[in-house]
C-alpha cells in the first residue's frame, strides 16, 4: 500500500498517466470506423 | 519550467514509442504475408494499403489497373488461373473495382509510382467510362482511398499543376457525394499542396494521418494473417505459356457457357440482365455516344502522372460488344471516334497501347456486353507479358492480322528478277490460318508480304520483305523472323522493304517464316516493337 502511495504521489506520475491515457485513446480509435462513403452497388449491366 | 517541459515530453515519448512500435509490427506482419495477397484483388484491405502493395510490387510483377472486368474470373486466361495464384515467375497485380475510373487510377498511380520497381503499369480502359457524365459521384466516393490520396498529394515528382488539376476534380466530385471525405481532402490540399502554415490545420492533418495510417496497416496485417496460401502446382514459367492453346481452350469454354442467346453472352448474365427485356432494348440507345466525356480529361491526367513519375504505361483499349451495340442502336461512328481519341492520347503521351478495337465482333472476347471474357484475357495476358519483357520500349502498334501463304511458279534465277516475279500474280492461295494472339502492330493493320523465290542455283533462296502499311516516324527498322533478319528501308512510295539471300531451299525457308517482330527507333528515342504476321508468296 505504501509502495502504491509512493508511486501515485511521485511528481512524474501524472505525466505517465497522461501518456497511458493517450495510448489508450489511440488504441480505442484504431478500432473505430470513420468511413463516410455512400453505399454504392456496382451495376453490372 | 524545465520540469514542465520534461513532464510534457514523457507522454509524448511514450505515445510516439507505442505508435512506432505498432507500425513496425504491422508492417512486418504485412511483409510476411505479402505473397498470399498477390491475387486478393477484391480486398480493400490490400488495395488501400500502400505498405502491402509496395511489398507485392517487389516480386516480378506487373501492376494492372482496371475496373469491374477484374472480377470477370472466367477462363484459363484470367491472371490468377493462368499464373497459379502466384506460383509463377511473372504475375499480374490487379488493382481496381467496379466504378473505379481514370481519376482514381491517376491518384493511386501517383501514390504507388515510387514503389513500382519495373517502372511500368497497365491500365485497362473501358469504353463505358466515357459517358457524358463520366464517373458517378457515388462510385467515386465509394472507391476513394484516402491513403492513396495522401500518397498522391505528397509525391514530390508530380508538378503542382497536375496535382491541382486532380485535386480540383476530386474535390468537385466528393463535395456532392461524401462531404466528410471532402472536408478531409480539402485539409490535405491546404496543408500539402498549398503549404498552409496554419498550425491547427497542420496538427489536424498530422494527427489524423497518423491514426489512419496505423489503422490501415493494422487492418491489412490482421487480414493478411487470415489468408491461406492459394498458390497451385505446378510452377508456371511465363515465357513457356502457349497462348494459341489457351485461345483454343477459351473457345471451348466460351462455347459451353454461351448457349441461350445469339450475342455470345454468358448464359447466367443474359438470364439475369437481358432476357426479360431484350425486345425493349432493340434500338434503345440511339443517339448515345462516347464521343464527348470528361473522362478523356481524367485519362489524360493518368497519362500526365505517368510522364511526371517516369512510369511507362500500357493502355488496353477494350472494344465495345459489336453485335450487341448494333442491336441497341448505339452510335457506331461514335465508337470509332472513341477508339481514335484513345489512340491519339496515347500517341501524345508516348504511351504503349494494346488496341483490341478490331475485336468487337470476336465471339468470347467479352463475357457479356462489356467485361473481358475467355479470349479477351488471353489476348491481354500475352500483350502484357510482351510489354513487361521489353525494357525501355514503347509498343505503339497493336492489332490483329491473318497470315496467308501463296505458292506460285518461279520466274527467274536472279535476285532482282525474283523480286519482280514474286510481285506477279500467284496461284494456289492457301489460308495458313495462323491467327495471332495479341498483336502489337499498327491500328490500321501492319502486314508484311514476304516473297520467296528460288534462284538459279539450287538450295539458294532470295527472300524479299515488303511492309504493306505505312509506318511513320520510325528509323533503323529491321524485321526478324525464322532466325533471319532484314534491314528495311523505304521504297519510292514510303513503304518499308528489304531483301536477303539465304543458303537454303525455299521449302526450308518457308517452314520457318510465320510471324515476325519488327524493331525500330520511334519518336522521341522510344523503341518500337511490332508483331508482324507474314503473308508468304512463293515463286518457283
């Protein structure tokens, strides 16, 4: 518990946390679908 | 202050390291599976990924751009069938889909040109693109690849004018069909083309680009791992492919597949699209033509990109379906104008052309009313392979010829008289039936008449060659056939001709003369390689 408290109160901790959040958001966005193209069915005739 | 800067640097470095690591990982996985992607031409995961195509182009492969015909997987000539899904020393990498036309091909080529080691590309041009409206906005938006657009707009070898021209066309079409994509394209144009210094726009583009690039690589890497190796045995040696035999097989398969109509259209296509309304369609296209279309501008853009990136293009001029177009009353004179416009564009941009316009009425060339079919693919395969084997040359004269052999009486024993005698009327004309595969000669027809006359001394033969079609702007021309070589010069009327004496019997010479290759120096230092079918006239 003391060890955890030591990490959390470390002055650099918030920056590392910010980095981890950035990475998490990026990985989340990697799975998102941004396509906006209209559906187009090619007419063979 | 120093602590704050270090603090900000920590998440940036962490984030950068993860993004870099992911990209390296995805690229390695794509590289590992690139061989399995060769003939996955209907997958957006492959076609949107510059990384994947870059890996695929490393192999001995010819990029072939096209549209819906790439999905006409009919017959032994379809590239994946012919090259055993990649188990070959030569492959065609098909790129395109239904609705994809010249403008998108120009964008893709601009993005991929630097990754094409052979510096060559093939574009299969469909007449149906050249309508008054040209490409449909929905089709354009649906096929649009933002990764390719980014590659295009950042290619340093393309001039500002060409980029602006393409960008204007793309913006105009997307504005209507896909506003969100339009906004992103405008942002790319402002940052990379107009060099906007607005930091907000720059960060927006860089951030979005990084996300989309990683996303595309990830999709491609995951998809690539699901593929199975479809290559089949035995290994194909492209130089040993027998195209004449393939044409025979194609004929047989075509006959079996087209049984319920008089247009040589594949049965299921005819049943699905035509049978119920065939009577209504008679003369239904009167007044419709391909003479005027914005697509000509787009094709010119493709050729401009080729020129500026140093890529040598081969344009495949696919014909309309002759008997069907007659039936629906389509403007046939307009078709001839269309063919000529394509030839003129190729000439202007020094592009090679594989001109199939004479094949409008050849059964089984197309599989339906517009897509390449059994024979069409075989002709195309042969032409593309020849194109790939001629480094630094421009093939300008494609067309089909037929050979005849004429056997006549010998008139004299000396060379000069033999030539004269050979020009006299000959008897006993035999059709040799040497139909060529894909011919590479002049649109109007390049035909060589070889006259063989025995001289007085037995076992000695004089062979004179006379090219019966005009070839303009070609110098240092020679013809090779049967292991013989003729230096050709222009006669008084401007036709190419030449004569050699051979220490062999006329029969032995005749047996070797089938078709030849004409070589010469064309315009702007470009080489000319034309396939010539030979009509042999023998004088004894």
